[in-house]
C-alpha cells in the first residue's frame, strides 16, 4: 500500500542527523503523516525486534535501540515500503549505495541510523505500535 514506518535510531539522533535525514525523506517525496520523539523501553525493543530474538546480536540490538531517544514516523507515498527501503540502503552502510541514508548517516551494521518496514503488513503493525488513530494525519 502507500504507507511505511520508520525510526531515526539513537545513533543518528546522537550524531545530530535528525534534520539531514528528514530532509532526505521529504526530498524523496514521502509525506510525514505521523511523527514523535520518544524512547523505546527494553520491553518495547524486544517486542519490536522479536523476529530477531534468536540472533546472536539480539542483546546488542536491544541495548542500542533503548540507549537514547528516537524519532518514530509514518510516511506516505506510492509504493512506500519498497521505495523507502531503496532510499535507506543496505543494512550494512559499507554495502549501501551512494546517496542512501545509511551511506550518508550510518556508523556500522548495528548502528545504522534508520529503520524501514520490510512489508506492508509489518508497516501497519509497526505504525500501530507507536501511534493511535488520532495521531495519524
Ligand atoms: P531494520 O530496518 O532496522 O529492520 O533493518 P534491516 O531490515 O535492514 O535489517 P534486519 O531487519 O535484518 O536487522 C534489524 C537490525 O538489527 C538492523 O538494522 C541492525 O540494527 C541490527 N543488526 C542486523 N544485523 C546485525 C549484526 O550482524 N550485528 C549487529 N550488531 N546488529 C545487527
Ligand atoms: Mg528489518
């Protein structure tokens, strides 16, 4: 469908990249329909990344995602999920294409600046995790 969910992760917030990342998102034609500055609890992060709970980096991932504030947002555009994954680039910034958000702003495979939903179904689940209906415009 036409919506995806994103988070500007703690590394990018710490490094002063909120503005730069929002500029890339807007320039690429995404409309922000919901947005908040918030911090994940350990329980939130474990639930959000439950699909990775058996992976060796899970503890590190939860520590990282909870260590400081994030920006959570719902974005609207035709083909939103696929186009946003293209805009952010590969999980590992060393492998991300030139001009992508992760190439520009990420530090490492773990601290990779942004999240983007990987399917329409997950976009809806993840958006609802952070926003009520009256917070989406
Ligand atoms: P998200 O948009 O955040 O879901 O990233 P992704 O879809 O590109 O990657 P994936 O869902 O496979 O992994 C989720 C997150 O786990 C990544 O964005 C990283 O923050 C972290 N992660 C993935 N692989 C590694 C790894 O090998 N080491 C560490 N430390 N973290 C990893
Ligand atoms: Mg993912």
